[in-house]
C-alpha cells in the first residue's frame, strides 16, 4: 500500500451510523490505499489549562501525529442541530492548536449522514467552514451526504449500491489528488 487514509467518525456511540459508514470505507478505497481508523473517544474538552507548557494531553498528541502521518483524511460526521457533533468540533479545535496543525494542507474528504432526507448537509457545510479556515485541503466537488442512512446500512456496513459507488469515486479522487 502506498497511501494511508486516516478515517475519523464524529460519533461516539457504539451503533453509530457515521461509524458504520467509516467502517465501510476499507472496501471502497482504490488499489494501493490502506485505511486507518482514528478514535476521538479519549479527547478531552478543549481547555488550555490541560497543556503543560506547549504539550497537549497524550490522546491529543497521538491523534495529531496520526493525522500528520496519513496521506489523506476522511471524516464521517453526524448532524446535530444543523451542525457537526460537539465531539468532532472539539477535536478539530484541539488539532488546530497543535504545533504544525495536522489538518493544515491535508487532503480531506467529508462524508455526512443522517436518517433524515438532508443527509446532514448542514453539518457538511459546518465542517467545510471550520476546516477551510485552518487551511485543510478539502477535496472540491459534490457533497457526500447520505440521506436516510438507516435504510442504506445493514449488518454494520453500507449496502446501498449507488452510495457505495459515489463514495468509491470520491475516494479515488482523493487518492488522485494526493498522487498528483
Ligand atoms: C440529531 N439528529 C439530527 N438529524 C438531522 O438530520 N439534522 C439535525 O439537525 C439533527 N439534530 C440532532 C441533534 C441531536 C442532539 C441528536 C442526538 C440527533 C439525528 C441524527 O442525525 C441521528 O441521531 C444520527 O443517527 C446520529 O448519527 P450517529 O450517532 O448514528 O452517527
């Protein structure tokens, strides 16, 4: 494998549809790409007082290092009250203050899902807004927003063919951008 895509789910719950989408990506990436799942479960609430000097808590530093190491990032997010989840926003806030901000210049694909008809489109733009201000290289193009997500996921994986095909195309576009 010549590329690593780090995958982050913005939901902590065990049966999360966002996480199930994330867990479907390994089957959809193009040749030569390995997927690494990064957990945000242990990221504390952002609080500068948790730093000793310039050093952030271990889970924050570990996550930052893994994002930095990855060639690309795929974020799978739910929508909470027309934004992304608090835990994901919190994680992005920590990352933005780490030395050599790991999202800066990082080719990134955003996937949102929701049981509703909108597929978390507001969360999609919420993420585009906050990531663009920290110079993330968001892959341009149509939004990947999966509507009626519970109907498209079975046994923990995406099973809806058109959605799988659309995501696979976008993962290829991410790989092609990185490879240049
Ligand atoms: C939601 N949900 C939701 N859905 C939506 O389409 N637009 C919204 O604004 C909201 N707002 C919202 C707020 C809060 C606090 C919760 C808990 C839920 C529903 C949400 O999309 C649904 O619970 C998803 O299944 C959450 O994603 P995970 O946890 O399955 O990944």
